[in-house]
C-alpha cells in the first residue's frame, strides 16, 4: 500500500478524491473487502454488499471502482445510489446482505470523500475486521479472482424520488423513519436545510407527507455544493430562515444525513446535547429509557450531566466518536446516546446515527409536551467549556511527564468531575487537544491555560502543516 493512500480511521478511510482516495485504490479496497467479508460467510456463500453514496462529484467515480472490485471478487452488489448513510444500514439488514459500503465524507467539503463499511447487523465494522481488510490491501494481487459464472453482478436500484416508489430498497427505509414519528406533524412548520447532500431527495417529501408545512433550503445538489455554507456545520442561514418564516423549528442535516443540528422558534441553536436531554426526559417519562441512562462523549457539555441528574438519569461518557458511543450503548444496554455534533443514536429505532429520524424524535417530544422547542431546550443549561490545541513534535512523551500528569490529576479534582477534563492527542494532526468545562468560567479558562503552557514547555512545538 502506498504511504499516500488513506488508512482506516474511526470512520472508514477518507482523503482528497483523485489525490489520496483514487479510483484504483477504491477498486483494490473493493477486492480486499469482498475477500475478507466473504471469508466470514458459510462455505459456498457469496457476499452481498449494498453500496450507496452522497452527492459529491467524485462519488460516481469511486462508486464504479468500488463496485467493480466487489464484483471482481464474486460479490453480488446492490447499488442504491445517493441515499443517507443510515439508509444503507437499514437496507443491509432488511435484505439480509453480508455488508454495506457508504461512499461519503460526511460533513467535509466536497473535494474530500471516503469509504466506510457496515456489517450484516448494519453497524460499523469492528476494528479487528477493518485491520484484516487493511492487511488484505497489501496483498491484493494474490487474492483469487473467480471466473465464468462466479463473477459478481451489480444491480442498480437507484433512488430518484417519488417515481421510484415500489422499486428501490430505500422505500422501506423511508417508511421506517416516518413510522418513528409516532403521529402526524400537522400544525408544525419546519425549515429543512439538506446541505445539498444525501437527504435532498428524501427529507422534504418525508416531512411533508407526515403533515408538516415544510420550507426547504439547500436541496439542489450539483456535485460541488455539498455542505457549502449550509447543513449541520453551518446552520446560521437556517436559523435566520426559521425566524423569517416564523417556523416552529429548523433542522440542518449534514452531507450524508447521519446527523442533525436544530434551532428553536427564536433561531437559537439546539445541539446534540440538548436534543439528548429533551429526548431522554421524554423517554424516561414514557418508560422507554433503558436503565435510566444516556451515553455521550467526553466533549458533551457538563450542562447535560446536570440536566439529566435532575431527573435521576445517569450519563456515561466515552472517547470522541459515534463508534465508541455505539459500543458503550451495546455494553450497558442504553437506548439513547450521541454526540454534541448532532449525531444521535436511538438503539430501539436505528443501528446508526440518522439525522431525519433524530429530528423527528425531537418534534415528537414537542408534540407530546405541547411546549415550544425553546422551552424544552431550556431544561439544559450550558456550562463554560474551553477547547485549545497545542502543536507538538512528539505525540506521546507529554503523557508521561510527571509535572503534566500531576497537573492533569489536580485539574480533574478541582473541576469537580474527572470527565470534565480531556487531554488527548489528535489521531490525524501533531497536536494535543485540551478541553475543560465546569460551573466556574474562570477556573475552566485557567485550567486550559495552565495545561497548555505545561505541554508547550515540555515539547518542541511542531511547525504547522502547509497543506
């Protein structure tokens, strides 16, 4: 494998399309993935992989190459075209497929792209399986190729809106998401920002069919405008539109549709933490919150702890990444988890984050309570939270320096809770990220300043990348 090729991270492989993430790489990845995933099937079984993508210009190229690699190794491919990431998970389970592949770089700008896989249960592949695929990539020329009738086939069942009803596998996914609303959305006016991404051809009709009055933004993808000044990472225009239209709420999805950022009727952002608080309280009231616990990451605001504790709900924290949230939810049996970024997981409703489904759950709580979103969101206060990054030449030596270790231990005690301090090395950059939060803004700021100064004095600062 070339040193310039992308490697598996917490969300598959990502890179600049046609520079790092090339068509030849996608072809080889398809061959390696098919070889590994088929090895786990009963003897004589052929793999069946469901493949989908978002609206990036490079998606066509990578989709063709990946599908060719999968078919060249004997897999049957169901190609569903542009669909939200969670649709792949749903379709894989519904069709009994052996795996799914999603070509997307989520909220990244359009020059980037990525490829990630899910297993037969619709969940992301375990690290151990990804490691086997990475190893197979290094020996892809030695992987046997079937001939004759054993070569795989590719079935195109792309979704093109309402005219595809009854034909595309995505229909079952749409029906499932709609059913989670519980009741019609009559009387709601909502603004939908589709980020010119994978929800563009689905979300407007889905919410309108449920009875909502829908104002649509950024649902005209052209291959290069995905996430451009829109979506969950740039929701400002959506917030302004909500005020202008006097809507009840706004929902901004990201490019692949697995997360959502909301705003209330006043245009104030309602992030993933507040959505979790709203849903957890409502679910507990209905007896739907397993174990009266929620799983979030170390980046979730300390206000979430306080809001949940007021209702007797516990909060478990994991490292950053929805993969770790999902794993902890499975371990402890939690029915709700997520990230501040709007990536929510409802274990009884879906196997992965789903922006449309998550937004519907918040609207469901609004309908059940009869309260506006601003009032529901006020159940959670926002605690001071400071995040800084320190560039370092050595990513590990700081973590064993006695002075830094002692300072971190003291800071955790002074902030009140160990989980309110995070000091960790980035997985992609030569930086250490220091995040602290708590009730006292001055103490939080001072904690971050002190730790960053210590780390800077310990390590030779690495020059900033020119890329």
